[in-house]
C-alpha cells in the first residue's frame, strides 16, 4: 500500500493555484483552495496538459489548453460526471504537504481476442 509522501511546504502553493509533483511514477497536481490542499491527477485526459497550470475557481480547475473543467476535490469532469481523473489523499503535517499516490495500474482488457 502507498504511504504519505511529502511534496511541498504549505507556503509553496499560493491560494487558488496548483503545482505539479512527481510521486510514485505519476504526476500529481496539488491545489490550495480556500486554505485546504487537494490533489488530483495532473494530466488532462483530453490532450495531456498539466492541470496544475490551469485556472482554479470555486473548486474547479480549467485545463489551460482547452478549458476542460475538473473538480479539485474528487477529479470529476464537470461536463460529464461519469468521467473523472484520479484524486488522492492529502494531509498537512506541520508545514509539510503530503499525498498518498498509489502506482498507476495498467489498463485491463476484458473479453476474448480472436486471432
């Protein structure tokens, strides 16, 4: 099981902004929204832009390339709530921001493949 990893200090991320960090072979976007730190997958599933570089407002980050919008709380895509990016546990220990990021699981193919 993955453990908490320190990614930054609480003073490193400004209110309403995000930063990307490499954790367990993945890029994670950590945002500060209304004094709380939240973490989701940094890669927009549309074209791969860094969500940490997007504009954050009212709990929503807009992808900087094509404005796809994701909830920074749980990674839900605002335009189709059936889809989402991964979200991660965050805690603050003293002045350290820590996240739990399990390694990405390979996609599984279901069904039979005919040759």
